[in-house]
C-alpha cells in the first residue's frame, strides 16, 4: 500500500521517453539484487467471526496501536489529525488494505529465508496484539462469508477516491478492494533485456503459481466454482489495467511497451493541493491536455503505476501478484520459488522450456483453467500438478546452485504440488464438515 505522505517528484514530464527512463533508472547490478514479500491477511473477531471495523476498543485502529506500542514502530497518519493507518520500522511497513486486511510490506533482502524470518516476526507481533483484543488473523484469498455492503472501510483518502472511481471500471472492483487477500513477491533486474526476460517468464508460469496457491473457493458461504475466486475477481475490476499484456506472449515486450500500455489506462485519481481528484482522463490524455493548465509530473506517473494491477507488474521492482493469501510457510516458499527461478541462469533456461509457447488467447484459457480447477486442471494433455512439481523442482535446483540454505523453504510447496491438491481443497472440506463461519475461519487462522 502506498502511504502517500507527499508527492516525492514534481518534475514535469517532458516526453514518453522520460517515462521509459524511469524503468532504466531502476536497473541494478546483479550483485545488488534483492527480494521482498508482502503478506496480506484478514482480521476477524474470535467470537462470532465478525468483520472488524477501524473504530472501537477492539477495532483495527486498536490493533495497530497495540502492535506499535512496544514494537519500535513509528505510526503513520495522513495528517497530524488523522487516525493511524500504518506502522513503519525502517523499510518494513505494516499497512491496511481497504477492508482492514493487515499487510506486511517487507524489507528487501538478499535471501528468501531473511524475508521469511521477518514475516514470522511480524505475524508473532500481530497475533500477540490481536489475542489481547479478541481478534484472529485468517489466511484465505477471499472472504468466504458476507458481501461488500456489509464491509467496513478503512479511513484512507486514497481508498475513498478509488471507492468512487474503480466501480465505474468493473463490476467486482469493490470485491477486490474489500474481500481479497494475497501474497506477493518482488525482484530486481539488471537491464532491459533482464527485465523483459524475467517479466515474460513470470507471466508464462503465473497460472501454475495460481494453481499452487489457490485458496479461495467460497463465495457468500457457498462454493464459487473456482479454486481461486480471488483471481476470478480481477477479471472484472478494469480490463485496461489488469490481467496480462499481449506483448508478454508475442515477443514484443519492452519498457516502451509497458509504458504505452500504462498510458492508455484511465486515472483513478490525481493528487493536487493535498486532495484526491478524479479527472476522467487516461494518462495519455493527461499528457496531451494537462490538468488545470499544468502538465503532469513524475509524481503523477508514480501514482499511476501504483494503480495498475497486471499479473506481473513493473514499478521499481518486478512484482509477482497471482498468489492467494496462504499461511506463513507457503508465503516463505513464494519468495524462494521466484528467487530460484529468476536469479539463477540455469534455472531460468530450464523454466523457459517447461511450457509450450502459447498465444495470448491460449494463455488466457490456461489461466482460467488454473483458477477454476487448481492443480487438478490440465494444459492440453499435461496435468497442472505435474507441471507445478517440475516448476518447483527447477526452482530448487536453481537455489541449490545459488544458495542451498534457501532451498528447504520450498518443501511445503513441493508437498502441495505432489499432492495434486490446491489449498482450496482443504477449505472446501472444512466447509463441508461444518459450514458455520466461526468453524471455517478458525481452521485457517495464522
């Protein structure tokens, strides 16, 4: 989550080339490559399994206050008078998604085990604070009960504007904001060729990750027909800013292609004079027409990039975005999986040969199979769980050459792939045994 303390760069944008150069500026020598993980999770009351508002003695605000009291955190407020909406400890940030999902945005580390250790420490702190307030943390990709109309909203200006603008773009935009929870991993690149290769590889393999991490089969208390309904939601958020770029699959992807795609996505907001405004323009139109007589600046571009949600996203890092929220061990495995695949040349070479080259349309069908059927699905005659097992094996071999101490983090992921059962299967079995919200949610607490 962007904290939006201030607009950091007000340099006017001179040309599209200047936007392309923002990605060149993010290049790093390979020796400086790091990784980071983000882990969102739901917060519910222990008694009654109710949604938790921000306000009140056992609300989300109280949880942040309790976590911050002894943890060495600095509270973050949008203004001195505003409520606390995040905690910061160095680069590590604990923040809130629109419906009160608690998120760790971790620090950049060399190894996946360091990122995992940071997440475990965060979860220990969050659980201890929640315990004293009668709250529990739940690891699922989509809220299995309730509707968007029942959900509380967190007091953040950015979310209030997105609450207005995004539903005009897609029927399930509010579901995404309020009802979903995910795990993400971020990685660096050395130059444009490296960025292109990594981004395209992530895009091609993403459906296998979706199947491995599918953990959201319930919708409003009943099976949805999807192993990952969270991933299904993104199909109806905004087609101009979500999904996959066709250039991922036709050999044309580049910095420039990503910029051109981003330029045609509508603005969700524009920050001026300390306010969030909603001019109904694409970024390309903003560059051509300006706003209030002024051209856009690099701060506007940074904001815009943060409101794009493809399955693999470029900002200052490559973000891998397709996993549902799962438990801590599987989240640690997410960091290790992509470190092994992206940071070791032999593993990249092998991973690029794992799947057939699919067209954009064929890949979309592959992705839909993964979110519907999980690991029980097929790509042609090949079973997804066998392909996923091989992907995990490639990552393991990469880590054994790169850094053997990270390789054991892949064990839980290897077990899931070998079982042929996405995590969602356990959710469905828990629901079949006892469909009461308190029974299902207690089964998946962190």
